[in-house]
């Protein structure tokens, strides 16, 4: 059967895709949208099977590579739909879309089902508010080889379009889980992981702490940082030295700095 070509954003299938911008609809369906050729490529490489791929030939910068991605999705069993430029741009979440929108199962798992290898490095994000920061931390976690990223008492869901966009699709390549702070602390205890809390209120530099072995690095909300409960539960509190007038870094930057110090230490220990 020839592929359908849609030219109206009022098409029911396009309206259903646009509805996934809303968290309530993502929670109801268990589905979300991946937007962008690079993001979808990474998600598919990580094992994600799209339910539907919308594509717009008029917006494609590299037709050959993008046709290959479409063929791969079709081989996986994904449905595909050709969409006219105006309708595609009205359905897309971001400005300047590149011709790819896909509906995929939402990332994330309950914390109780998350398992990591012994001696793993994990990132814990407590009550981080901005989806862009969560996405940026996922990119750092992916690059640093972090075993999992855990959201404690999250404000944004992992399937938020801005999380997926800022992560460049790494939300699908790094195991992600969600739980309350109490659940996260219980999980860390059961898995034998030390909790390293980032805070300006300590004398211990992040370079002076032992970040080898089974370690969870914790960062907190943009405005107030980690809660008192998280700080009290920590095995070690560390700070990043600040030579300027500001007393802290952006939370995503802080996470990257401490994670890469952990990588450095682990590399030097073989």
C-alpha cells in the first residue's frame, strides 16, 4: 500500500501527535514524541521502536541519510506518514524542525526495577525543575559512562519534549528511573552505594573525596540545592571550588564537573 501524504495539521493522527506535548496525555498513553533526525537516530540505535514516524521531505537536509533512517524504522515495524511542510511545522514542538517526528514509548522505569552492575557510578537528581537541565545532565551522564540517572521527587517527567531535546536523545541510551527521595535512599542502601552530595556548605573539595567504587553523585534543585534530608543521608558532602563572586554553578554544569572527576579517579585506579 502506498504511503499516505498528509497536508493538514487537522488530520487526526497529527493532532494525536501534537497532544503528546501535554504531560497528562503522555501519562495516559505511555507514549511521547522524539523530534529531530539525530535524536531519533540515537533512540533507534538504543533499541527504541517507534510506533509512528512523521517525515517531511521538504525539511530534510541530508535526504540519503534520512531515507536510510526511515527504511530502518519501517524494517522495525514502525508506521510512517509523509507530511507537508506547513502541517509538519504546525505539529512540531520546536522552531526550525528538520523533518522528523516520531511517537515512541516514554523512557523511564520504576526505581524498584532498576539494576546496575556492581561498582557503578550513578547520578541522582533531586527535584530538578528545568527540563533543559535534566537533558543536559543526561548528555553528561551518557558521555561519562554513568550506569543510570535517577530522579528523586522529580518536577519534570523524562518524556518531557525539552528533556528529550536537551538530551539529544540520550534519555533513551542511559537507564533512567524515578522515585521519592525515601525510595531512592532505600535503593542506594540495598545496592550498597555511597551517596556523594554536592553542596557549597562543606570544606571537602570534590577532588579530595573518594569517588571510586559504587557511588551515587547527587545534585539538587536549581534554587535551593539538595534538601536537608538528602544532605543528612549523604556519606560525603563535596563542593566545587569557586574563584569568582558566584557561590555555585548551574546544576547541570556541577553534575558534569563531579562526574568527570569520578571518571578521572576511576581511570587512574584502573
